[in-house]
C-alpha cells in the first residue's frame, strides 16, 4: 500500500533534471546542425563566385579570338582580381590561374581556368578548346 | 517551471537561427536569379547590335548603353536607384529589380579596353566588344547582405 502511494506522486526533481539533460543533448544536436548548414551555404556561395569568375575569364579569351592571345600561364593572385567597379575587395579571397596550351590538334588551343579560394585552397577548374 | 522556461527559450533560439539562415538563403537565390535574368535579357538585345544598320552602337557609356538593330533603338541603364530599365521604342520597362550596380566596358577590334572620357563615354565607332557586369542584392539581416555579381563578354557579330 505504501509503495503504491509513492508511485502515484509524479516525477522527482532528479528525474526531471535527467530528462532535461537528455532533451538538451538533443537540442544541442539541432543547434550544431545549423552550424553545419550555414557553413555549407557559405561554401556553396564561394563555389558560385569561383565559377562566375572562371566563366568570365573564359568568355574573355573566347571573345578575344585565337590570334589575339598566346600560350602560357597568367596568374591573378589574391587581391588582384578587380570587380567591374574597379575595386579589388570583392574578390580578394580568390586567385585565378589561366593556362593556355597548344593542342590537342593543330590550330587549336586548350584553355584551362582554375579559381582558388584562399579559405581552404580548393579550386573550381574549367577548360575549353578554342579553334583558329 | 524555470527549467521548462529555459528549455523553451533555447528551443526558440534554435528555431529562429534556422529561420534566419533560411531567409538569407532565399535572398541569395533571389539575387542570383535577378542577375542571371537581367544579363540574359541584355545579352539577347546587345548581341544583335548593328544588324541591318550602319551604326550599331548609338551611345556607349560606363553605366548605360544604346544599341541599334535594324530600325529599333534599345537602351539599357539603371534607374530609380535599384532597377535596370530597358527602353525600346520610347517606353521604359524594368528588366531587373534590386540592382546594386550595372557597368559596361568596351573593347576595340584588337581586344584593348577602351578608356572612357571624363563623362564616362567611349567612342562608339571603334567598339567591337561589350563587357556587361550586373550586381544584384538586398541587405538582409544586420550587416549581412546577399549579393551576386555576374559578368559577361558580348561580341555582336555585325559590328
């Protein structure tokens, strides 16, 4: 009889504190998920920017035409890629390397543009062939 | 009671940070779409400059451009501070919203960038290529602003 009475009293403070602890662990899991998602969004924005930068360079070479550029490598280091308004702050975290080689067959050149990110040194790389 | 309040508060803060991040991403996507759509519309017009007419470029400035294709004159410029306007046949229509900047650069036949004069104009006769750059975006939360810059090079084949 006595035992039954104790059981119907509800939760003890200790039990509630343990439950809270378990629940807050789950909440922390969700919070850390947010951190991962935000970091992922940031990286995807960097990849978009890197892709736009390399696309812009490739268009520049394609529009110049075969006879207006020569083979070799051009490196635009961190802080030297200028935006349309003339500032270098916007793309200061990006490095762009354009490599032009002869081939794969006669009268063609292979253009490879890689854009590196300063934060993790990862790169977005694109290549195309320009004919004479 | 106090424990429950603390829990509720932390649940709300987790939710609101997720919501903010979602809103920011929405704005980023919108900025990218705006820039892409504007650039595509402009490319389609500008690439036709000089078709069936003697002078393909009527006015070339670092912030605005007027081209001519057959008998139609079309001009692009920024107006109302945050829009790109397309004027064709006398009426001006907005082609892009929340625009932070639009700029034009020009190249001659040898691929050299043309230097604009004091008022930003370049000599229209020697323009062979047009570099269009569009920056879109809006301030979102506090210091964070979603923005997107896209640039393209156009070579109208009739110039």
